[in-house]
C-alpha cells in the first residue's frame, strides 16, 4: 500500500506516543529525528510500511531504547490472557469452530497503542471487549480461506500485536486440529507493540506452533527482501498464509507474495479502510 497524506499525521502521532514511553529525557530528540527522516524520504509512491520503518528506526535510535513498548506488551498479554478461557469456550462450543476462531482472532487487533481508533492502554480492553465480541466481519472471505487451508498441509501465520496473540493461539489450535502444520512468524527485532521472538518465548507462543521463525529484522509488517532462507523455503512449500493486522497488509498488499494470503484485521485508519473498500472500524477477512 502506498503512502497517503493521512499517513503523515498518523505516523507522527505514533512517534510522539512512543517517544514518551521511556521517560528518559530524549522525547524531543526522538521526535526531531523522526521528522527529519520523514522529510528526507517522503514520497507518495513509497510503500507506507517501508517509510514507517525508516521513520521509527530514526525515533528508536534517538531514544536509545531497544524496546520502548515492552511494558505495554507485557501488560497487553496479561490482560488478553484473562479472556482466553471465555473465548476458547465460545470457539469450542460453536457449530463452526474455524469461522468462529477466525472472527475471535480479530478481537485483539484493537491493541495497537497510539494508532488510529485503537486503544492506547491495555486496561482499556475490558471496556471494549463485550462490544468487540459481538462484532461481525464486514468483508468476509472466511470460506475462501477455509478452502485454501483444507488444501494445504502447511500454513504460514504472520503475527501482529502482543495481546492479540492470545486469541491467535485459539485459531492456531483449530488449524492444528485440522491436521495442519503451522509456521509462526514474529518480528526479527522489537518494533512497536508487535510480537518479537523474545515476546513469543515469554508467552509460550513457540509451543503453539510447529516452527517459529522471524521476519529477519526491524520492519513494520514484513519486508520480503529481509526474510531469511528458512522462511523463504517454508513460503515456497506452504499452501496458504494468514497475515494478521494492518501493517502486514500495508507491507504485502502491493506485492506478489507467491502464496495465497488471507489478511485478517480491523481497519483502524482511513487509508487502509479505503484500500479495502470498508468503513473505518470494520473487521476484515480478505483472501487474495
């Protein structure tokens, strides 16, 4: 997905948010570095995820903090885990566990701190959870995804946010019950509140999948030029990829991934919603 004018204030809002997290006296330096980098690279022909990656890298370097979101990520997982048993029983008791698990997996995508219509603190999740549980999928290609999964022996699963991953575990369990081999992919380095390799180990995510790989480095979403040979091999052999969240959609939607892909997300900003042809706030399962 290309950069749009609305991306500029949204990205800088996120930079301001994260620059305050360490409380180490380098907030202004972080914001200044990000603004300078954005002014140097800004192009409406550029992929929005790639431009955001460069801006956030400048912010992180100026902050001097490797993982400014760490405390928020830990709290997000702790909060979401409180609801695990409830949503697990919903899926288990459903007439269609696969479709229900897909819908449930979107719930945690609201934990995208400092961005769009998402919540800014994990403690806000309890307030919005009952409403999230009632929401349907506006653009729903779940049946196309089901067909692709049925035909596949291996599923690639691109994770997104901490917190959200607690509900991803339930969908992964359903995929495993269907006899599928699941390759989980997390971020190669800490970036925003996304699941890194260390986060995956902390939450036991590595025990839920058959293999856990990373995107290869610091990147918003996934940069296909950065991934390692092992992930390339798995992608070439897998039958379908599930990509969670807006950043994975932004980074991949304009590329030929070489594999059928289902984008599962909540459209939390105007450019992404417009790109998908839905209203802001809509839950989406788009199969490509």
